[in-house]
């Protein structure tokens, strides 16, 4: 069986660490693992398959030097913009977690449960983009519903965990909680978020655009259309909540015709990597605490609109670091291997 030299760019970060765990768990055919990060991390080690592996500095040459075949990038948009072309030039397929290449018409934007066929376009630039974490879990739930009933419009409000903004964001929230219990929350600094996040919710993720929506909201709008190959109308309100891990979404879906909630539930139960938890009598519904370390997207609170027979409301929760980033990237890599080597 063919094995691959795999680089993880951003290996010391929240997503990068999860990449290493997922590669290990799915027993990805790794010949050599090369963890890369900034000069700050040189000398550090990460663990892979029980062995310590030295972190190397990301450079323009490292992909060629290490003969990298698959490069998983999650070190920020600017890092990908500069270094991903060097990895591709060295012959690697780049799977990029940042937003930098997502809307490039030559770069496929892939959620393997939804549009695996788009991976074939990887040769255009040698790059495949991984969508935004909030988009991934939403389109996973939308896809089977769209196939069955035809989706026209989606209104979504997100409840996004602090880990979505990286390790320092999680630390900022934990520090503020500690300061709260030490009665000094009003002195606690906020550097990652625009306001205090502990005991608060912030209706702003990423910067504001000219149209009044945030960049995060516009990612959900534009990426959904690109992945689903359909002009679905999307209106998003993205909100940061004081949760460490696991994004939640209240999703209102407008269909082309009448849709019955019971039928939709059956369709969702059959959906790839979806788990339906929807038992109000027993107070069972998805919550962030139950999705940590899980690779499925959880759906519940499936109910009919009170006024319109073509509208449903659902609640979608997933681990943003796995489903929303690392697991999706590794699943793309697995599909790419199938496409290139297993035919
Ligand atoms: N968190 C999520 O849920 C999520 C989901 C989807 C996509 N993403 C995207 O993934 C990327 C990383 O997110 P994260 O949450 O893992 O952030 P993070 O915890 O802050 O980690 C950032 C990683 O990037 C590395 N890095 C930063 N600047 C670098 C540079 N100039 N050269 C080389 N490496 C550099 C860091 O290395 P050092 O330790 O050496 O600084 C670290 O390994 C972001 O673009 C983010 O938008 C995140």
C-alpha cells in the first residue's frame, strides 16, 4: 500500500494538534510526518503515534527538502497565501484550512459528504480548500434535505465556541473566568475578542463588511453556494459564545414545497456522518458538551414552522476543531488518495 510524506503546517495550533490526532486515529498511510510551525516553535516536539516528532520551521524550501506529498495547512490565511504555492510547486497536494483560497474559482472547496466530486479539480492549482467550520456542519445537514426536498433559503444563527479563534482565544476565556472568581473580571484584558467573552455573547465574528454583515457571515453565504452548486439564499448571524469547544446553529430552512418534519427526520437519520438526537420528552437534543472529540454532526429540535408548510427549523451541533476543520481535511486527503491511487 502506498504511504505518503505528510506535512502539518500549524502543527502546534488548536487545529494542527487535532490534525495529528485524526491522522493517527484513521490510520492514515503516513510514511513520514513533518510538523511545521513558526520559528517560535522550533525545538518543540509533538507526539505522533506515541513517538515525539520535532517541529520544524516553515520555510519556502521545506516541502521540496522533505519530499512532501500531502500538506495540511492551518496557520492562518497570510501563511497559506505565501507558503501554499511553494508546497504545490514542490509537488504536494495542499489541503488548506484557512479562508484564503476558498472562493478562488480554480480551487475546489470541499466537504466530502456533499461535493467529493469537486476534488478532481485539485490539479488546477494543487490546492483544495476546506470550508469555514460553521459552513461545514450546516451543509452536511442541508445536503440530504436538499436532495430529498429542494432547499431554497436558509436563515441561520450560530453559537460559536472560542476554540474557533484558536488556542489564545480559549486561554483568554479561561483567564477571564478565573478573574471573575477572583473578583477582578473588570481588569481582565481582552486581546483576541473585541469584548469580554466570559459570561457574555458577542454578535461579531471576524470584521464587518460594507454591507453590515461580518466576514464570517459572508463566508457562510458564499461558501454554501459554492459547495452546494446552487443559488441558495443564506442569511447568517454569527455569534461568539463562552463555550470552549463545539459550534451550535439554529437553522431555519425554506423548501421548494411542503415538507413534513417526520420525513425530514428520517432523511437526516440516513445522512452521511449525521447523528439525530431529537427526543424532547427525555430532554435529549445536541449540545456542545456531547460533541467534543466526535467526528459526526449532531442534529435535533427538528420541527415544523408554525405558519408555513415549506419551512422547518433544526438545531445543528458539531466539534469545530474536528468536523469543522481537522476531520474534514483528513477526509479530503482520504478521498484524494482514493481518486489518485485506488482506481
Ligand atoms: N479553530 C477552528 O475551529 C478553525 C476551523 C477552521 C479553520 N481554522 C483556521 O485554521 C487556522 C489556524 O487556526 P487555529 O485555531 O489552529 O489557530 P492557533 O491555535 O492560533 O494556531 C496557529 C498555528 O499557526 C502557526 N503559525 C502562526 N503564524 C505562523 C507563521 N508565520 N509561520 C508558520 N506557522 C505559523 C502557529 O505556530 P506557533 O505555535 O509557532 O506560533 C500555530 O501552530 C486559521 O487560519 C483558522 O482560521 C480554524
